[in-house]
C-alpha cells in the first residue's frame, strides 16, 4: 500500500508580528512576494505572519503515525492566552474523519518538546493527565527529555509553559517513551532524521515514497517566507546559527532531490516542494 499523509488541524490560523517571530526581519526583503504569501501566510499589510498548528497523520510501512501533537486541550497555559484552558477537540475530530480513533495510533514522533508540539500527547481524565494515544509509543529525544527535566526541577515557575509536567512526564511514567536518534528506522521506509538548531536535538521524519520522499520537518522552517530569506530564524530557536545552517541545507536538498516538505506551522495545503531561485528558494 502506498503511504497516506493527512493534516490534522489543531489551530487553523494565528497571527504573530513579523518582527516578533523573526527579530531580524526587514519587510523590504519580501516586497513583491504578496501574490503567493498573502493572505495564507502573511496579512495584506505584510506586518503579521499567519501560521497554523497541525499534526501530520502518516500511514506507512504498516504503521499509523502522528508527527507532533500541537497545543492540546485543557492545558494550564496562563502566560499564553490563546493556549490557556483550550476547549477545542478539532484535532481528534480530524482524526475521526480519517476513520481513526486514538487507539489506532501506533507511534507518535515528537520532533521536539516545545509546548505547541506535545499538547495532545496527553488528555485530562478524572483530574489527571493520561496518554491520549494509549497504544502508541512516543518517539522522542532522550537528551531533550533530560534537559527539560533538569530545567523544570531547577525552576520555581513553569518552564516550557508547564508542558514537561503535563504532556511529557505522564507519557514517560506510563512507559510509553521510545528514545530515538537520527538514523533509526521506525517503520519500513520511515526514518528519523537530525534537523538540529531550533532545539538541540530536533528531529525530522523521512518517508520514502515512490513519487519522491516526504520530510516531516517540524520547526526547521516556520513559514514559507523563509524560502526567500532562510537566514531569518525564529525568536524561539535555541541555536539561531545552527537553525539557519540546518534550514539552508534542508532546502538545498529538498530542491535538489525533489523532497516534499511537511512542516508543523504552514497554513494552506501545509506541504510544499521547493526550487532554487538565485541565492534563495521559491515554491516549486
Ligand atoms: Zn512550533
């Protein structure tokens, strides 16, 4: 069976100031790009970047996989109003529309452990956080789990919006964490890939397909704006220089080899193929 890929939407659109997400942005660099960036990825005044939150459902190699789990439901996120005690269950409804229940998920890949990528790892049941996908193993970086554990232990206030305690630790405590490293094969034709920079051990998931590979690349790229200016890196990248180098290498390879990219935060169709365009890139 050929692989099947579907987006599951947790949040269709949120706006963030161009200079808030990309502190070094100069709007003049993207003048003239309105026709393909607006209105899906940029507001018409070109001041606000428009992003979404999506999880990718991948059925391949006999397994049913989710890449990232977005913001989640009922989480205490007092420092982020739009995430605080959210009621939306859209992501699970999108899953149901594919004919699947949480029990059908075999594997969750956490590209990294930021609060907007692990939220649906758990759900609230009788006042406790339990794994949303009880049959799944949750693939993640041992090093990143260790780093967040140490930071959470050393801090009196929630770090990472409290996501370690409510969205990662319950999975680990239920024995469902699967610690992976780059090169690990998670199913036939499905391999973990290193895309470091946004976080120290940020992962991608590489899917071999007959019509060309797919790369689920998480936050290695946040917006299609970065095709034009890949050196603009987000304010949330832990190692900005490494994030830029990883992004440029990834875009180069995607253009060269015809790899289709599936990032976490693109709106619209959500995936894209890219081409080289002078010193930068464009949509293919
Ligand atoms: Zn993110």
